[in-house]
């Protein structure tokens, strides 16, 4: 997320109680996870093995749990628990704003858009023209929805990212990473009933133009779905997956986080995708393989009894 | 769907801009997809390979993209893009009617039926006697619900069919087939929480008497579920599947479109059903097989290492 | 469930029309299924093979379909159809109470708890302090929710148990076991969007302290989920499963009823768990095995063609 106006690093250091190292006159312009940072952003790192990645990223201000050499021009904010400091900043700059009515006054809804009864439209939501939002849909704060979008009943747009840090030594072990990202739904998208599309942790979850989702589909935080994709019912996509244009996923397919499914790939029903897939091919299985290889494999399995018989017969004969 | 009153083919030809061939004095009585047509219906065909099926079907009026010989007594409406013409007719005869209140004035709700708070009941919906509709359920326009039906919270009845025509040469590739079918829920059905049951494209999606659905079940457009079926949570049934009476599907089973599962079949959890299954048997696997065959197969797989060892030992000995 | 005050067995016998055998002056204090009974409870049994289990259980009053020897101090209520008698009692002592507003007057909501628009809070619900209940959530009657709990939009807490008795000789074959249990959500739990957590048949469905559920998760009746568990999206847990503390289930995992998953177990995505699993291990597959064994097995399958070739070559050479 980007701040409404730049914030001085000295104010941030004091707010979170960190030691300021490096550039003292820096102005931070946003907050981001390490894989999304752009120039001006504050990010955080709390594992030594990621230090170098974070220090060499575009992040301008780095909250870190050890005083290390500060890269030229950057600012380090050294503190014992960077995760908690980062969460404190998210809560400050993107506080939860309770609503007391179904359609927030700060939302913008375009001409010829129909909002059916029971729909919740949160604060700062923008919805384009000529959309239909069916009953009992929930649109969390800050979501951005394009033109000609149809969202079917019961769907939830923009619930929090499912992202926790484990603290094994505590009674309550999981600390929540508060999310400040958004959901962006481009023009001409149709989303079925009872889908859930989570907001990004700090960046945006995007559903590309012309993509059509059937019912009960889950899209995790920060996933980026391309244009003209077609997902059948009960598909689940984990956080930060990238699905390129024109991908077709049949029913109940599961897709792991942090991977890429290439343009035009087709994945058959109930398949599980653990890692990136090349585009333009057809896949099946859990874990997934190219469909024709998987089909051959299923046939090979059927020939084990025949093989067993032959081996034991040959052995006796031998 | 059937029209409220018959419509002349000359009016339809003019409305969609088609050339009228054959019977000029025909009155059309309804709109239907090719697999659901009855006498009096308008249907459409846009692939040469389906011409003969459509021309020889019960359809009385056929929207077609080539001037062919018109069967005796029928009417052809010749037009470049039959799909778009058909969608124009659906939108005309079954227009979307926005609602401004949760319970539509045109709905009919039977005696002793309890509608809990937050429920949306659309236009022209009929609900029988002695039902309980739990909070935040959405019932789209034209649904028909019998007596003694229980629908748990968050369930969505009658969202649009997930049915698109792809136009690869356009930026926005998928054209929506607007649906004009209904959902019919017979007496004594119980539907769990957060289920989605889509309307048929032109015919009806039916849940047979006495059938019980657990939570988070998806039933696709035009599926016909028999009487006294039992589906466990998270089952997904694709469009136009026919599930006969007394079928039991355990959790997370996926069923493909356009198939028949015979009476009394039982399908174990997480199975995937790609094609029709004979009734009265027990199935397991993805893709599904008879459960006892599948179990044997799982055992054969476990014997591969043993087989490998024997073959290599025999070979050395040999 | 426990009654608000003890009820005499003579009243119960008359109410359900049963013959009273044994202790006539007994006071019953609650209603329970056989696997949950405690001292003072009424339970029922209608299969001879379960007679001994029920008669020797903690149940004080037993509704039974045959006059057998009554254990010392207990009361038998002999009746032709114990199931129907038990259901009559449930309906009497835990009648369905329709609501006419979204937030019931008999609910108790703690300080600093935010209830967003469109949320239904049923009768006798208790919600602790500092919770956020997001829009369009449904909380059925009698649920108990702790402090610092977050429930995302569209989630349904406390729908009825999916539990039916089959009567094959009737036109409507499934008789519903009315449920009188509750859902209990302990402190510091977060539940994602569009989840469904059913109430117990007579006992409680419990989500343990600090557990985090992603979106579209189904938890069946009477399941007991431990503390600090992490379940990814679209997981389904069947009735009465016991998941111990710190268990991690990845996306789309399915878990059978009546089993135990031991502390700290990890189950990979799309796995199916048919029976109990030892804690502290990593599992994969449907049906599930230890992940490293399953991975080996997947490799063995890939070697079948090689084995086939060798056997046929050896055979020719032989």
C-alpha cells in the first residue's frame, strides 16, 4: 500500500521504538512485503537468511532485527521484533474502520450498476458502471471493481490474507500479519456464488479482464489471475500464485502458492498443482503431470498384476 | 422456459434481424437449449456438426447460421450469429428484474414457513408450507421450493448457469449464455449451509424429494438430482449431470457434466466421476473405479518394490 | 445438552408414550447421544448390537426398543421407535425459536466487539470481548464465542448436524436427528470467509484457542479441534473427528468422521484421511500415508515401464 502522503523515518522510528541507522531524512511512501516492494517502501526482515534479499531490494526503509551495514541512501530501523513493528504500522496506516450500514458513504458506485439487497459495500470501495452485485455479497474496504462486472450471491471480496507468524513458545502461537492490500477486479469479470477472494498482504489480488469464475472458488491473498481465464466450481488458488491469461482450471483443482501457471494451460478436475506449469499444455493428477503422461501411468498401474504373473511364471519355469 | 403466451415467428425474425425460411405462420411457445427442446420451442445451432441433431429435434423454430433445407412444418431463422440472437431473446423474455427489498412482493410463501432475517427471496419465487429458510440465504427469481424444505444459512439457490461461448479473436473472449431456467426443490429436501444450486440454462435444475445435502455443496446448471439422495459436504456436481434416486456421495466428491449416476450408487470421499456409473455399486478413486478394484490396485502398487527386487534378483541369478 | 432443571422420568415416559422399567423416581438432567453421555443423561438405542454399550454407559435413562434387564438404579423407557421418541424430546427441550431481527435480544455481546452489518446473531448466543464479526455472518442459537475472535464474512456458525436415520420402506427415507448441541469457539480463534461449522448433535463442536481457519472450511457436527491448529482453504472435517493441538492441514484436505489426528501432525494438500493418524508426522495422499512413503510410491509407479521392459527382455533372452 502507498501512504496518502510521505512519512518521515524519524517519526516511524519513534512510533515503533526502533533505532534509526543510515539516512535520517528519508521520507517513506508506502508499506510492502519483501516480494512486492518498490522505491520508497518500508519493508521488514526478521530472518538472517533473508537479510541480503531485503537489503538489496527496492525497499528504502528496512525494519530489521540486527544492526547490519546500511546500504547507501537507505534507512534501517533496528528493533527486536520487526514483525510486530510492521503490524503496528499497518494498523496505524490502514486501521480497521467499522461500518454501521450496508453501503458505506465513502464508496463510489458507477452509473447503471445494480446493488441487490443485503450487499455490504465497505469503506473506500470503488465499483464501476453497468455491474450487477447480487444479494448478500460482501465487499471489504478498499476493493476496486471495474465495469460490466457480475458478482453472484454470497461471494466475499477482500477478506484478510491468511498469513501468520508462528511463535512456538507462546500459548497463543500464531501472530497475524495484518493485511493492507486490496482486491482489484477488472472489467467484464463474472464471479460465481459463494466465492472468496482475499486481499493481498500489502499488494493487490487481481482478477484479470474477462475472466469467469464459477461458484465456491477460493483465491488467496495476492494471487494474480490473468485475462480470459475460466475456473470451474470449487477451485482453490493459494496466496501469490500467478495464473497467466486464458488458463482453464476444471472443478476442484487446487493450486499451491508462489508459482506460475503459463498462458493457456488447461488443468483437469481435482488436480493438484504443487509447482509452476508451462503454458499451452493439458495437465492432470495430484500431483499434476501432463495429462497424456498421467493417463499412460494409470494404464501402467493396471498392468502390474499381469507383470507379477509373468515374473512368477517365468521364475518357476526358469 | 415457456413464454406466457405464444409469439409469432415473424415478430421474432424481425426482433433478432434474421431471414425467415419455412413456416411463416408458426407461433413459438418457449426457448430451449438443444438437449431440452420440446414442441413449440425455439432453439439455436451454430456448428455444422450439430445441424442435423437440431433440425431433427422437437424444436419448432431453429436459429441457424446457414440457410439449409427446412424440415416440413418448421421455421428456420437464418442469421450470422445464432448465439447472440438467442441471448437477445432470453434477455427479452426473461429480463433481469432488480429488487429493492429482501422479500419480493411477487413471491408466494406458504403457511407455517419461517423466513429468518437476512434472507433474499427474489421475484416470482414460490415457497411451500412448513419450510425453514435460515438467515442470509439467497433465492434468485423464479425458483420453486416445495413443502417441509429446510435451507441452511448462506446458501444460494438459482445463480446463473456457468456457460460461456469463447470468441478467441476478441479481447474479451467469453460471451455469456444468459440463463432462463429455474431451480426446483421438491418436498422434504434439506440443504446445508453455504451450498450453491445454479438455475438451468433453459430447463430446470431439480433436487428430488427427500434428498439431503450437507454444507458447501455445488450443484451445476440443469443437474437433476433424484429422490432420497445423500450428499456429504463439499461435493461438486457439474451441469446437466443426472443423479438417480438413493445415490450416496461422500465428502468432496466431484461429478462431471452430462452423465448419469445410477440408482443407489455409493461414491466414497474425494472420488472424481468423469463418466456415467451403473447403479447399485460402490465406487472410489479419481478417476473413479469400483471400490474393491481400486483397493486391489492400491495394494498392487505397494508390491512394485517387491516385484522389482525379484526381477533383478532373478536376472542376476539367471 | 443439559436441561435447565431436572425432569422426572415418569413425565418423560408419558410424554413420549413409553413403558417405564426400573427406577421410577429418577430425575433426568440432560439429553445425549451414546458417545457423549454423562451421569443423569437420557440416551437412546435401537439396534441390539449397541444395547450392551448403551446399558453400560453413563446414561441414567435409556430409551430402548425392547424390554431387557434394567441395570441397577437406571431407568428404561421401552418404546417401538426410540429414534422418534428421542427427536420428540429434543424438539421439546430445544425448540426452534424463529427470529425477527438480525441481533437477538437474548444474545450477549462483549465490550469492544464489533458486529458488522448483515450479521445474524441468534437466540442465547454469547460473544466475548474484542471480537470482529464481519458482514453477513450467521451465528445460530446457543453458540458460544470467546474473546479476540475474528469471523470473516459469510461464515455460518452452528447449522444443524448432518445426521439422518434411513427408513428404506418409506417414500421419504431420511428422518432427521434434531440437534441440540452447540458450537464453542475459544479465545483468539480466527475463522475465514464462507466457512461452515455445524453444531453438535447433543454435545459441542469446539474450535480450540488460537486456531486459525482459512476460507471455505467445513467442520462437521461434534468435531473437536485443538489449540493452535492451522487449516488452509477448503478443508473439510467430518462429524466427531478429533484434531489435536498444533495440527496443520493444507488446502482441500478431507478428514473422515470418528477419528483422531495426533498433536502436531501435518497433512499436505488434497489428502484424504480415512482413519486416525499419529501425531508429529507428515502425511500425503488419498488415502493418506506418511508423505515420504507416498513420495517413494509415486516414484515406484514411474518405474513400472522400465520393469516391464526388463521382464520382457529377460524373458526373450531367457
